[in-house]
């Protein structure tokens, strides 16, 4: 599975064999079974995780026991809790596998060393962070300005590969609507 990670990186930046060897030396693979946690609320997130195979979900649970899905991550995406990682505070989120998954893990201190030693890797990470910030802003905008139907249509248009892989109740949680509302919207959209 490490070859998936190598292909992802080398498709985006040029690395010498020595630089790739430095990256490879700090990588560990973790296999997750469906429903297995990568992170549980209250734990401190200390790594960077790249998804080689599968689908993960980051979510929180409110005081009423309702799940609020923050993010889905699929192959060639990164997952984690940046707030917990950067502040060293316990995470407010859970990350679990929606499907059997394989991830590459890099401890944060080793990740930071790679960024210092390998300028191309650092540039790649900065580009990923920039795109992630833009995606978060777009999600917030959609969440506060679109109707429930518009949110659904936006999601299936912009993330069809994820929409096809996740259970409907998780999609509803991500969109901030009830499963019943999602069913009604899906029916209305189909009948149009």
C-alpha cells in the first residue's frame, strides 16, 4: 500500500530517491476494519494520516447523542484533527472507517522534520492546506446559505464518489438535515 502513497506524492512533486527514502522511513501502515476507530473523542491526535484505501469519517456527538459529520476522506486524501494536533488538546471528534481501510501514518514530529528537510514535500503540504482551507470555506458557505435540497444537490454534484459510498444517515448528518428530510429530498429530486 505504500506504493499508493508514493504515487500520490510523486505525481505532485519531484523527489530524489534519497528524499523518498526519508519519507518512507517514517511511514507506518495501519489497517482499519469497517467501524474501527482511528481517533476517539478525548484522545490527542499526534499523527498525519493518508488514506491509501477505504473511506473514513470525522464526526462529533452533541449532548443529545446526535452525530454531526464534519468530513469524509477517501483514497488519496488526508484525515485527522488539525486542532488537536496543533494545540495538543484532546480531540472533540471521532474518526472511524466506513469501509475496510488502509492508512499511512506519520508522527507529527517526523512529519515536521520532513517538511524542513524536503522543500518539495513542504510545498506539497502547504498546497494541500490551502486547498483544504478553501474547501472548508465553501462548505461553511453552502451550509449557511443553501436550502436542504440545494445542499444535497451540491454534495452529489461535487462529491459523487463519496455520495455513492456512504450510508444515507451519514450523508444526512454531513448535510445537517435529518434522514427523513434527506429521503424526502431524494424522492423530490428523482420525481423532477
